[in-house]
C-alpha cells in the first residue's frame, strides 16, 4: 500500500499532492471531495471567464481593443502524469532560441492545471525571467480616478468615462528609471513610482475599496498598457512570463503561447483535494516532534473527513483527533475549515477583484 513520509508532506508541492492522490485515489470520501472541487473549479472558471468577457466586450465597444484580433497559434501541453519540472522543460524546448534574446510567453489553462507552479519553475530555469502581475496597474488607475473625483467633488462612477480613462492611462509611464523597470504615476498633482508606494499609497482604503469598480471598466486600457510594458521588457532581454485566462491573453501579442491541459479533467479536483488535505495535515503535525507514517495517515484521514463534513453540513465544525500525535491540537482549526469550501489556486490577478488573469 502506498505511504507518505513527513519529508514529502513538508515540501507542500506537486510531489506532495501526487503522493496523497496515490494514497487516496480509491477512497470514496476522497472521490466525493474531488468531484465537488472539480465542479466548483470549472464553475468558477466559467463565471470568471464570463466576467472577463464582459470587460473585453466593453473595451471592444469603446474601440479600445481591435475587433479583428488575430491570435497566434497556442501550443497545448499535457500535464497528465508529469512533474512541473518536466512540463517546464517541454515549454523551454518549444521556446527554442527566444529566451536567449528576451521574449514574452503566455500560459493559460483551467485552474488546477498547475500554471502557477509551472511559471515558478520557468522562472528558475530561464535567464532574466520575470513574472508580471497587473494588480498595481489597476491600483494606479484607481488612485487617479479617486483623486480626480475628489478634486471635482463628483461620484467615482461619473469619472469613469472613456475620455477620462484615456487621460488616466496617459498619466502612467512604464520605463527604466534608475536602471530598473517601474511604473511612474504623474498627473492630477501626483508623482509616484509604483515600486515606492505599492505598500502605502496604493494600499490606502480609498483605493482598495474602489478597485473592483475601476477594474470592471478598464480591461482594455490595462491590456494595452501591459502590451507596451511587456514589449519594452522583452526588448531589454527579459523573459516575461504572463499567466492567466484566454479572454485577456488573446490580446497580448506574442508567438510564444502555451496552454496546460489534462487528459482527464477530474484530476483537477483530485489535485485540489490533495492540496487542501496536505496543507491542513502539515499544519496539524508540524508542532509534533516525532511523526510516524501512521501519524501522517491518521492526520490526512482526519482532514479528509473534516473537509467532507464541512461541505455536507454547510458550516464549520470541529473534529477531535484521536491519536496521540493529533491530540496535541485537540481539534481541527475552525478557521482552516472556514476556507475548506474555497479551492486554492496559484494564479496572478488580471482583473484584480473580478477574476484571475
């Protein structure tokens, strides 16, 4: 019978989830949990895709994005039965000589196919590799819109006209400042570099609470800004890794496009179930000095039952841990169980509060 060691559980990576799946793939409760998570993931991906498409359609209607968008061919990469290292190596081989000069690479796929893990591996293996996240671009536009509304004593919604949004984007500049790439915000009496204010000014409550409102109407503007930024980075020899959803990535121009796919979509649910079980079992056992394989199996069993029970009753519960190794914690964390109905995903945010990129 397969077993899992503490060394593997402690890694909290793809090896951990693969070992848990091997151990539980015939378990009825694990199948039940996996099936639910798979359905949730697909439903959320569909919902997020619909939201993103509305933003894209708005950009098309405004003429911000081209209606005759021609997308370069996308290479599908099967991740079934492969480690993240193997998947990353396949992508690097397909990139050919491009990384030696600098390029933009996009990576799409359903949640749970391993995009975040693959990007991390690519960043380790490729020269001058950087990831890109759009959160600070949306924050910067929100800061400008909120400032403009305050100065003119108007509601924020009234400021989000195509003309105003165009003027806000022109107040952002992406370039090299003091030998590093950065975004400069200059206009409406403001002058900031994003790297200097990303944890202060851009995290102010007046910005944070209004990001969803601004993000909803600035998909196209942000895509165009990002396209220009990525082109500058690639021209400077940087390999830019952009992970996200097809709806937005289709408007990023690059010949280096990849999509992670699974031969059997149900594996997505298994991966997420194993991920949650592994994380909770690790938290449960990390305070215990000596851990046996039996301790690990019992902790995983406990967390599996907790996750299944939380779904069945629709509220947080507490489960007593019967073994000496698990009695140290007395019960499953209620806070942890509160998150059990939300699957874990390692994706960057394109539309910030609206949906993952």
